C-alpha cells in the first residue's frame, strides 16, 4: 500500500510531494498546471544531482524549472551573493528574481541603508511586507504592547515574520523561494537539502547550502558585492536590533542571534503546524480569560 499523499494547504503557488505519481498530465485542469509535483524518490534524485553543482548552476536549474520563483531575504551576506550571481547569469537564463523583504520594523538602520544600495546597484524589485496593520514602531507597540519579543517571543515571531511571509506568498502567488541558508551555519541547518518542500507545500531552494562563510566572504570581496556595514563591526548574521549581537572570535556565525536563548530560527523556517498550534493555544487562553472576566462580572452583580 502506498503512503498518503502530502498536499499543500493554501491557495498560493503549490508544490505537492506524491509517492506514486509524477507530474500533472495533459488532461489536468488549468489550476493544477500551476502546481509542481515531486515524487519523494525524484526529489531525492534532484538533490543528489544538485549537490554536485556550483550555486550558479543550481540557480540556472531553478529559473528553468520552477514557476513563480522569488527570493526571500533579510539582506544577509549569502542572500546578497545570490542576488549578485543572478545578475551575472548570461543568455536566456539571465533573470532578476524579485526579492521579498520582511520588514519587522526593528531592523538596524544599516540594514535599511543596505536595501537602498542593493536597489540602486541591481535594480531588482523588492516587495516589502510589514506586520499587519503596522507602518512603524509606534503602530506595532500600540497594537502588541512594548517589547513583545521579550513578553511573548513566539507571538512576536508570528506577527512580525511568519504572518507577513504567508501574506507575501499568498498575494504574490509564490511557488518557490530562494533562501540564504547554509549548512555551515549550524543548528537545524546542518543537514538540510538543497531543495526542500515544506509542510505547506512551498519549495525552498538553498543554492549556497554547501558554501562556508569564508567562501561567501571571498565572493563578496572579489565582486565588490554591497553588504551590511555591521559586518565590519563584528557581526556575521544580522536580524532585528533587539536580538542581534556581534560574534566573538571562534563563535558560530549565528551565535549572535537570540543570545542566551534556546533558539536558532526566526520563525519562517519553522514548521507551519508549530504556529497553528501556538495560535490555537493563544485563542484558548483568550476564551478562558473572557470566561473568567464574565464570571467575575456576574459575581459582582449578584
């Protein structure tokens, strides 16, 4: 008996892993033609082949194979190398991939400056997504309270990063995204594949998965790729200003993120089910609080 079919839940661009079938047939509906189908053995084979290639060749494969391809980026060093590599592709595969930038409203000023420099250098379209209903820090604080990352960091990850990412994928009809993740960054990234399909059906490609930080930095220096000025001050991985610190000599390059916490990912690369469960728990807490308040009001009126 075959294993169950794992299908994406949602209405943006769709990838499906199937055990027993391959690609959509010619008789498929128009809607299904927007989907990308992988069997598990095929996905394993693709990763085995891409593992042997340089990042530029992986990018060529992505452009020629995957529809509705975007790049998610916080303008870290690896993502910037990807942008530069794409700008240097020649022939029919020369192609700027639109960028998706999740503006949490709490990035460093140096990061916002870098975004402007990248736009001027490459002319790549940047789609900016902020927390829902918030244009600035004051809006965010009014809606979610002061220092939400300290009072409820799971909720902060959801409203500042996960929900905006899901909104971007839905509105832009994203099928696949290029990421800046590398195995040498450690943590959960240590054994990731070059091509992944997450539980929501989004295809994630990690074109520089095999590269070290030294290789990335060498490329940046060789081709004069714009980068965050904070890297000249001891930072290696840059996120929000409230959860990013410089890295000491010999430390893991992402050790400056969420220092002192048992945490290695910002949320967008965690399983979607984790946040579905979290939101359900939050809703139950709210309902219980509403019930408690109602009972207290009744007791006061008796």
